[in-house]
C-alpha cells in the first residue's frame, strides 16, 4: 500500500492562519502526514510570508494527534547540527514520536545571499552536510559525550539532554537524487530516503542502487523507508485540470516525474510509483487556500489507495 501525504512550500505565503487551517484539514481528511519546506524565501521575487519552520512544527506537534510530519528538508547552512538535534528531539517528544527529521545540504542561493548564510561551493557544502549528519546521528544514538574535530564543526564533550524519548531519536531522512553522495549518506545514516521529482523508472534504478549500498553496510533493505516528494497538478474533472495547466503538456510533465490528472489518473500514477518501490509519496500542494480542492483530492484518491 502506498501512503499519501501532503507537502507544502512554506515560503509561498505560509502564515499562522493558513498553517492552522491546512494542518487541521490534512489530519481530518485522512492523509498520513504533512511536510513542509524550510526556506526564508523563494529563488525569485516577490517575497511572501514564510512562517519559521521549527516554530510551526512545534505548534503542529501539540495541536494534531496522528499526523506524521517534518521538514523536506532543513539545511545545515541555516543552523548548527547540535541546535537542529536539540529542536528535533524536543519536537519529536512533544508529538509522541511523529517527527521525521529531513536534512539537506542547502541549495537556494538567493536566500543565503540575502540573509548572510554561507551556501559554499558544492564540494565543501557536502562535506559540511556529512559532518552535520554524523553529529546528529551520534547525538541521537549515543549517550557518551561527543568530541568532534571536523572541517566545519568542532565539539567538546557535547551531549544531548534530555535524552530523546524514542530510542534512537527522531527518524532521520535524507532527501535527494544523487547516486554518489546522497545514497551513500542514506545507507550509512538514514532510516528514510526521499527522492524528489523523478519518474518511476528513475526511482526504480536509484532504489536498486540503494539496496546495494545498504547491503555493503550490512543493513537490510527493509531498514530504510523509500519515499518521494513530487509536484501535483490536480483537477476534479478534465475541465478544471486543463484550466490549471493553462496549456502545459500533461504527458511531458508526467514524464518528468510530476503527478498530473483527475482522481483516477492520479491513482494510476501513484500505482506506478508504488510498483517502482515508493512506499510514501508527499504530494506538493501549492494552493494554500484551496482546502476544497484538498478535500476533493482526499475523497477521490485516498479510498483507492487502501
């Protein structure tokens, strides 16, 4: 069975009223989870409301009951990994174990330039990312103080207290499609791999590669959940869909990994993802005020996924 969650772009106008309405609707409508991006702003103007990630997740942890949730993804370029670990462990405890901590290296140049963060060139950026993952993984799993001497982070007798209520702390998710770096990090540290905007055949190939890397680490293929975040263009009927597409080619969009269609077409495409090995899909919902459309998606798709 493929689990269906919703993902929103927090930099696209997210504020408290919208976040509270969306979270309530997603839980009531039966989606398995709600995820959001972690950005100050978009890659291009205009700048819109962008509710801070960890503040919003703290509210979500305390005001929902069953939703799984988390960032897709939070970059180490914004926060020191020890601070991310402390916040994530606390929010996971508050939610009684429903947080998935999605981490990334960072990618969007504009927000880093505008707000004074160092994005770094690709090589150093991934080195910083690897150090951050190693630190968080250790703090979640080990109780002995951590002494760490890296190129980007230096720790002396660092501990995570209080200890996470969940053994091993929050689930650690690594997102991305990179075969060389990303999948290697997943195999060593993560319990979930989240692919982004790729078609089923590409996912299937990367999934097989991940299985090889897990075996080399002495880990079972079942030790890592396989998920995907992808774009969604949904219409209740063909007329509404074509209105939203505004001349875009649906077949080309599907070939590039987006889910496009009316309810039955969406179900068919999700079935293809499931056959390729996707266990959970996070559908990107960009219409933050269109709760009627979200309800139509749930009614038309979720019963057919059970």
